């Protein structure tokens, strides 16, 4: 990499390493902020071609990572996130191309006005600067995060988990190839070459070099980042997602959505973890049965246990658990007030859905539930930047500041005010 240390060379002091990477990223960010859209898009298209050409090398690296992770006892959910196959690699390459086709937010006019003082004011979108991404297991984040940051005019410093180190390196080489082919600085997308956790601490203390940190991972990682960071954090917390079956829900639709929301992929943050069934819902037993037949372990309250003898008793802890496995907590609730109250008490602000044919009830739910994503008659598995037409996502923000929900190009920008006068002086 141009100016970068070899990723297999001995690691220097983590503070010095991140300081060096941050300074080089800052310089690259200044270049990217002025780079034409077509050039950035060309880099991503070239990276996609490089990734397809390197498929066998990437798969070989991934096999080694998966074998080591399995030996180290990585959970089934994390292994699912880690593992690549030709279809998933094609998905990563296609996501790079999708990001290249997105509208470039940099320089977009947000609004303009002329107050009584005569100044012509406007707000335009500008890059954030240098974005640090700290993530676990998912190697596709290397491509998605690098692509989104670069397309939004930001330099990226990526620190993946040790379980995916070789896969991340292989994908990163493809990004480097794309940047090089487009004539852009390779320091625009850097991969931290060490799995030493001290490098994470150095990133969190890199105020003035890194403008924002985006953590993607489990509770432990996110908690550490939020506790130690001296840099602003765009947090992606637990995905404790709910589906509420209203009395006016179509039974067939309710069953299909419940099974898909839980079982399509249990290890993603948009997977349903709690099913809430209104006591007025016509026939909940077939829904419970369909989930169990699909291979899901159901834990429920006494009313749910009475519906099916295969249901285990739910503990207090279950309602606050992101399983990321084929395990589901189910409760019978009195009404919508109880459902939204349960979500407020136990949800994580990620994604929650209602299934109902009653438009007024749907409107009430969508208005009451204060989550980043709220859905009507749709599986929570759609909580994904690609499905939202964003090409990819850097994460799903569950906080309330700066950006919420799937964060893509627009979420990786801020804005500046431009004031135009004609010799204006303030009296």
C-alpha cells in the first residue's frame, strides 16, 4: 500500500500505528472531498471486478478463518456472519457496484434562504472526514464500509475482528486495486494490520485524527467503544426486534411473516427476537407450531405454553436477549398499549413491526413505537441498507443523533453553511 506498512510486518506501538494511519487518512480525506463522483464510482467498479477475479483467493482465506474460529468456539451466529461462499462474494461485489451508482451526496444543496440581513444562506453536504469502523466477524463490512466512506468523500480506517483477519485482508487488497486503478490514494481505505486490542483503544483516543467511530459487533464491543471513546460514536446496539400480531392480522400473513422474521437468517441484527401476540388474534397456535416445525426453540409465558406443550418457560432475562440463534421469546399481550409498552421496556430501538389489516391500528403503532425502523405487514429481516435502496450500509444506528436506521452515504456526511453577501457588515 502506498505509504502504508506491510500488513504482515512486525507491529509497532499501537498508538504510533494509529497516529500514522490517522495522519495519512486525513491527507487522503482532503483529496477525496474534492474527487469527482465519476472517479469515486470508477474505483468501486474496479474493486468489484478485482473481487470477482480474486474469488478463489478470498474463499481460501475465509476457509482458514472459519476453521480457526470453529476451533476457538465461535458461536453459530458469528460463524454464519463470517462464512463466505461464491453467492455471498457476488453479493459483496454487487453491493460495491450498487454504491457506485448511488447519488453522490457531497455538494448537494440541502436548503437556502435570504434572511432580513440580506445574506444569501445555503447549507450543503460535506464529508465527515475520517471514519473509524470497528467491527466483528462479518468480512463484508470491509467492502461495504470502505465503499460507503469513500463514495461519501471520507477516508476510512477499518479494524476488523481477529476471527476474520485473513478474509478482511483479501477483500481489502481488492479495494486497494480499485483505488489504484482510479488514481485515488490507497490511504483512503486502510485496514488496521494488527489484531491487538490495544489498537482499538488507540482509535478511540484518536481525537483530531478520526472524526467519528462506528462500532459493529456485540454488546461487549459497543459498550467498550461508548465507554472509552474520545471521538463521537455512531452506535449500533442490540437488535432486539419485535413483531406484534394485532387482532386484525391476516392469519396466513402473520404466520409467514413470523417464520421469516425469525428463521430466514437468525444471526442478523434484523432477526425477530420477541413475538407479541394480541389476545384477540384469531388463532395463535398455528403460528407457534410453524415456528417450532421450522426448527425454532420457543420460550413463552404461561398463556403461550398452554398453546403448545413444546414451548419452554420464558425467564425475565429472555425478554431482553438478542439470541441471534433459532430461539424466540413469545408473549400474549392484552392490547396494543401492552404491546407498545413491552417494546418500550425491552426493545433496543432497532426494528419493530406490526401485522394488521387495520390501517388505523397500523398508523397508531408506527407513530407510537420510537425505533429506528418501524414496519407494517413486513418481516423485520428487511432491516438492511441494501433492501432500503441504499446500496449497502455501514450499520443500523439505534441512537437519536446525526443518523438513524441504515446508515449509508447521506449518514456519512454533515453539512456546512455558506453565506454570500455584497460587502455586508453587521450593524
